[in-house]
């Protein structure tokens, strides 16, 4: 005793319609949740970025203050001065920082160079200006150092000067 087709068909249509409606609602809900989630994530990351910037600034100030207290000093030998600047540079590297050349203002790496007549070497700012490696400074004592953010790495073809120097 099966029921006649017309009713069945009507029920089926109605059901299908409801299903479609439900699916439409469902996808709308999902979509709006996705958008809300995206906004939340962006806001969270934005807040995190601000917090990191604050921390980064505190770190920079702390390092800068410590270095300022050491300005005008020399450790008395090239080896000791080199060890000092290498320690400073490693610290700066860890925090994405560079020293600011106090002659031209470019971001630089602090080094100790040999110079005749200067037993403990000289402190120089090592940087690339207009594509050329340049040294500024040259005091026999640690200069007063300002810190700057490390500039973004320049995109250059890997077969550059380094390859030629090596061969
Ligand atoms: Zn310079």
C-alpha cells in the first residue's frame, strides 16, 4: 500500500527547498564567522606588533644606555677591543639593530681596524655607501653609539662581488 506519487512529490520538493535554504544559511553563517575570525586575528596581530615594538624600543634604549656608559674607553689592545665590538655586534644582530655612523648617519657595523701608531687599533663604522664598502670614524676609543634598525636585506643576484672575491 504505497502512497500516491503527487503527495510524495510535493513533500520531496518542499524538503529539497528547505534543505537548500538551510545550506544557504549555513554557508552565510560560515562566511561571516570566517570574516570575524580574520578581523580578530588581524587585531590580535596588530596588538602583538605594537607590544613587540614597545619591547624592541626598550631593548634598544637599554643597549644604547649601556654603550653610552662605555663611550670614550679603550680596552688597551686590539684583541680586547675586537672582542668588545664583536660582543656588541652579536647583541645588536640578535635584536635586528645596527650602529648609526656618527659621520654620515648610515647604518653600520662597528669594527676595530689596525692602524699604524695605534697599539689598540681604531674603532670604525663599516658600511656600504652607494655600493662601495666604506669605513668612517677611526677614533682610538669607543665612540658614542646611536642604534638604528637593521635595514632590510637588499635583493641582489647571488653571483655578486662575493663570488669574484672568493675566486
Ligand atoms: Zn659613515
